[in-house]
C-alpha cells in the first residue's frame, strides 16, 4: 500500500479572543500558505444551514468554493469520529475532557483510542487534501502549507499522534486580564447583569484560560520538537507584527513576506468562522481596553485564578 505524503500543516493553538484570527490572516496572505479557518466547525455550518459567513462574504451554503468542497468530501458522511468530534456545538467545545487527559502523556495510547485517532485524522486528511486541491484549481497555485485555526488542544494532539501531518504549532496567548475582558465585556455593558453572574463568568473564563493554555504547553513538551513550536504573545503580535511574523516564517521555513503583514486583510479567501475582525478595514491595533474598563473586582478574580501559570507565559 502506497504511503500518503504528509500534509504540511500550521496549527494555530489558542483560546478564543486571543489574536488567532489576526495571525491566521497574516499567514493566509503569504504566497506559500493557504488557510481554511476553524475547519472543525464546517459540519455544524452544514447542519445549521450557515451560521457564519465564509470570509468571502457569502454563506457557506452559497459559496461556490464550499459547495465544491462538500461535493468532494462531505464531513457528515465520513466515518466516526468525524472532524467535529471535539466540537460538540457550533460555538463551543469542552474545556476539560477527563478521559482524554491521559492522551497528553508521551506514552502510547490504548488500541481502541489509537484506532479512533487513525480514523479521525484520516477524515481530516481528506478534508485538507480536498481544500488544497480546490484552492489550486481556483487560483492556480499549489500552496506549500495549510493553516488550521481550530485552536482546540485535543484536536491538535490527535492530529500530531496520527503522524499524517508535518505540523508546526503556533501557540497564541493573550494577557488573561485582556482575555477575560474580551469575553465578559458585554456583561459589563449590560445594566441588568447581576454581580454574581459577572463573578461566575470571570472565574470560569479565568480557569478556561489556565487549562487550555496548559494543555497546549503539555503538547509542546511531550509531543513536539522545539523547532516545531512557537509561543506568541498577542501583545507582541499586535504591537510588533512585522518582527513577530518574521519569527513565524523562520519556524515554518519559508521566506518572510512583509506584504503578508501589510495586506493581512486579503489573507482569508475561503475560511470557516473566526473573529468578526476579519471583515473590518482598519489596521493592526493593540487592544488593551481592559486596563480601563475591567473592574478591580474582576481583575482580582483573574489574578487569583491564573496565578499558577500566568508568569509562565510572560504575564507576571
């Protein structure tokens, strides 16, 4: 049986609202790189009849690119576990999966799990291959690298364990105070928000920040070579985008293209989901509104709930 060639895959590992869409857009604007966005949400888009627009501005159901993709490989017709296995809902996946924590250890997994990893990763391989094929047919370029901005650490781990991909991991981390502000700011603006509700959401999101970033770091330590992983602080990415993107290109092993930074909004041709910032027209701006608007009480909760690993990511 002929061995499948590995797909060169750039995986953006992160927690939402941390700058991953900005980085993804820069990558997609590079001449050697294509991006499919948060591809594991695609099955939900099909089932729910188009929740978010493709980055081209059309519904996933009306976009000719995704119509062609579905004809070639329908993710809902693939064997279980399908590509949205770690994404139970369109807008959410579980932060803590107790039965899957053992997978993060460097030792071999049990046979039933090994078979699930094989099927899951093969399903993803088919989707990625189809994406690259359709992109080549549409714009006439065969891209060397594909970006998966799904962010989820459990998904990343299974893709790595499959050995079907040549994976480079970009771990994007945002200051936990800024992250919590970004996900609770609507509550802060709502005069009807109860104090206990705000405290609960602040604590929950702080724990989420700690757990997900820790899991990604465990993957880097136990399953990746040092030259296959790069930690990127959102604050550095937004304040020094050119220098940061140079480091990204060095990790990937491709030429640095300054145009990818300057024209980052042209980097998402047909991507699934992602932050709505992809539809804006303004340049790169460092967002630190939390320093002004995050209440002291919320800051104290974040400080307590993230103290264990906050300094590890440069936020001491």
